[in-house]
């Protein structure tokens, strides 16, 4: 409840994603951007490494 009240004024701001701070007009635009990113081999390696780091951090808690 407290978290919901603390974030009440920030609901209209663009969400921060791994693609950075961007606002998308539709879900299709977001999906299209992700598909373009996945085609890049370097980004795919970066994403896998980042997921591995997050999982390692979560499992060591």
C-alpha cells in the first residue's frame, strides 16, 4: 500500500526498460524494437550476461 502511494505521482512517466528511458505509443512498437535488438548478436550476448548476473545475485541472497 505504501509503495502504491509513493509511486502515485510517477505513473505517467515513461517506464525505464533495458532499452533505456523511452515511451512507446503502442505495444507493437515495443515488440518491433525488441525484435530489432535481438537480431544484433552483441546485444544478445549482453542480455544473456545481464540475466546471468541478476540470477547469480538473486541466488546468493
